[in-house]
C-alpha cells in the first residue's frame, strides 16, 4: 500500500489527505484494508486521545485517522502540510456512494437506532440507486456478550461486505473497531453521526460555516444541552493544548 502522510497533532497521527484521495486510497487498497479500521477524527476525539493514553493508542493503531474537524486541517497546513484538507464522515460516505457504479463496493451499516437505519436505507436507495447495501443492523445500546459478538461477526461476514460503516459515536465506535479488528471481512469506518446526516435527521451547516470552522457552532445550536460540553469546553481545551504544543516546539 502507498505510504500515507500524516501530521502529529496532540500525539495523534492525523492524515494529510483530501476526500478524493481518501476514496482512491480505500478503493485501491480495499483487500489490504480488510479487518482493519479507519477513524474519522475531530477536535473532540483528538482532545480525548490527548487526555487518555488508551484511547490515543486506539486512534494511532488505525489504518487511517482522517481530519474530520476543520481545525485539524488548519493546524496541519500551518505546520507545513499545504495539501491538508478536511475529510468528514458524511462527505466520505457521500463520495463513495456517489461513485457506486465506478466502485461497486458492498456497504454494511452498523449502528444508529432502528428508526434511523430504516429511514437511512430508504433515502440511500432513492438517492444512490447503484449503491450495493449488504445489510443494516441497529445493535443494543450496551456492551455485547461474547455470544452476541460471535453472532454479529457471522451475520455481517455472511453478507460479504467491503466496508462496514460504524455509527456508534465517539469514543464507543473507535473502541469497538479496535477491539474487533481482524474479526470482520471488511474495513470498518467510524462515522459518528454520519447515519443521521444521510438519513436527513441532522442538517449540515451552510458551506460558509464549514469553511470558517464553525460547523460545531451550527451543531451546538441544534442540540445545545447535549453538545455544550463537547464543543465549547473541548474546543477551549484544544486551543490551549495546541498553543502549548506549539510553544514546546519553538523551545526545541
């Protein structure tokens, strides 16, 4: 496989890559990626990774850690990686779905609620008629037993997927992928709220807000009670940690 470029941000190896480059990398190396996993990293997961060494190990063991959060690509560019772009979970999903005829991959969707995946399947079949949906499953909102995991491996692998989209939310989805690496016959990609976006249950921020690194603010306005701590406090921590990291780098 082609060696990937990354920028180390708060001890996490964030790939320097674009959406199209990611699509080409996954499709060109799909067989080599089977059994492995891809993280879609943002400010929230990067701060969690910096503060939790076990989670940091999970992030850095991934085949890729994509820069979902715009601030990650901004930091990468300021550190000399001029080609750094943002690669969000929903955008990556959409790019692969859009090219379903060109890249005839089989997609499995693991996560979300029963209602979400029901709506998601309907929307995907309407929007992307060439998309091959291997299956969908909404797991219980608890840790699965060994017997349930064995049944999950069997159920999913029997559908012969190429990509398993994992929509459990961070850090649950990353830990799930790490703990179950090598168990599935496909590459796992953790996409957080990607199912809700493509099901139309969450609206994306206007493009100008995305370009100005303000998509977090748009999400916060949609769900302020649940997301206040994640976005406001975590964003402040990220700015402080990056400032201190840059200061240490200048001293050295």
